């Protein structure tokens, strides 16, 4: 049996739980949520990294759909609600393929039914507008993780890609983490500064996740996870989910991206813009500045290192499809996961270890957060603390 055949066989039993897919934002940007205009039951390879056939081909069994909004977007709470509504529309439109999931048990039920468990993660604490009541509202609507920041600092937490402000988490930021623990919402530390990672690990009594981050020792980008933080995951119980974004996994791509982003800004576009007009600017830049290309082995190098430092019980996968302009060769879209599993098989990873990577670790972490929440809710009620009260 070839490695790719073995990978596909493994994924039939232990499919991928992917920590981060930006399809809802792509649908907002491309068709303003007209999901019929981007029917993912049909081939959408001309427009998207994601459709149902490619999810099936990739062996995806559970997807955290990101309900992301840009941190500089006015009305972030409203836009987040629109993103949640988009995910709900998708689940309602494709019931044979997608199943809403709120718990680890729901994920296992979906796997047993042969459907893709569909969960939601909010990307950036700006989505709660400094309100713990809004945080609770997002949880009630089905959001099961929140990334504490996106690319910019917020009032109570520092981002990896902004200048230090509060030095990690403020007092209110720590209260946000505690309230997330009480709810059973996973604390996501992708995008946050290393100081914020450490403060969150000091505060959280539930396992944390990194929904889409790789190893800083392998690629020195501030979006990645330092080894001292990876070393803390076994004690916390959390999971670091490797991302595929070339500018986070390949050092040469880091430098190229900085130049490409500056070119985007000079042409009047946000550097994260993936509309047709923006991509035309990207392509013109690339014609005269060839883009360094990441590969499947590039990503596997990160997983080898993350397994060595954090342990096989504390790693997972978060591709960031439809949230990135570029992808590695062999991981071009959501159908590519078997190529990564085959590469790891060739490197000597056991089927037991790979089952943890793809499915078991992520399910365990959500279940553990639920256990903590039950205990916390038996001890205390909701927090009504405010930013002003705790941070002045």
C-alpha cells in the first residue's frame, strides 16, 4: 500500500479536525453572503479553497469555521453576527454533509454519521467590544473558541503583529479568559503576542488552543509559537494546530510577504485583501518578484519540531484555507490533507500518533473545556466586570 493510500485509509477512521477556515469571510467579500452564487456543492476551485467535494477528498471530519471580521472594521459585533449567520445558512443548506456541533460528543456523532462537524471560532477579541455579556452571547450562538486578538492590539491584549501596549493581558483580559473557562469556550492564542500567550497560560484552568500557528523555531515569524510556550502545553493540556500559510512556515516567504504587503498598501489595498482586484495587484508584483514556494515537507518540518517539543498529544492542524492568498505546493486547498499525512507516514509517524494529530487531540481539548465549565458553573455565576472597573 502506498503512503497516500494509507493516509486516506487512516483519515476514513480518524478524519481531520481543522482549526481554522475563513470560508465565511470569503463569502462576504466575494458575494456578500449570497451562498447560492458560491454553491459549495459544486466545484468552486476557481473562487475558493473550499467546497464539499474537496472537503470529502481531504478527509475533513470537523471544521472550525472562522467567524472572523477585520479588527479595523467598524461595527465588529454586527459583522461577527453576520458571519455566524452565514455558517448557520451553510449548515442548513447542506444537511447531508454538514452537521452543527457544539460539543465533543456532537463531533463524534457527526463522525459516526459521516457528516462534517461544523463548529465556529471568533477571530479576535474586538468581536466582543469589551463586553463579557457579548462574549456570552457569542457562546450561546454556537461560538466555541475566541482568538484573543487578530493582527492589532485591543484594549486588553497585545497582538503578535502590533507594538506592545499592555504587556500581554490586562486585568480585564485575564477576566475574559476566566469567563471563557466558565463558559466552556476555548481560549485561542493564535495571533497573540508571546507575552499574551504566557499570561493566558498563567490564567486559564482549561486547555488552550492555537487554531492556526506554527513553530517559531523553524520559521521566525511573530505569528508562530516560541518553544517555551510549546513546552507548557502538556501541563495545560492544550493543542497547537499547525498552519499552512507560506509566510508563517517558510522563512524566505516571510521576507517576500513583507515586500508584497507594502506594495499592496502603496496600491491602496489592505494587505489581507483577497478580492479579484487585489489579487491582480499581487500577481503583477509576483511576475517581477518570484514568490518563494512552501511545500508539504515545509509544513511537516514544523510538525516534527512541535511534536518533539510539546508532545504528540498536543498538536493538530489548522490550515487557514480561504484566509490566505497563497498555499504550499501539495496543500493547495482542503483536498490536500492526505498529502501531509502521507509525508508524515514516510517520516515514520505511527498511525496512533496520526490519529491524535488529525482527530483525537482536538476532540479531547473541547471535551476538557466542557468539563472545566461544568465545575466552574457549579462554583460561580457570570462575571459582569467591565474594562473600566478592572483596567481603569
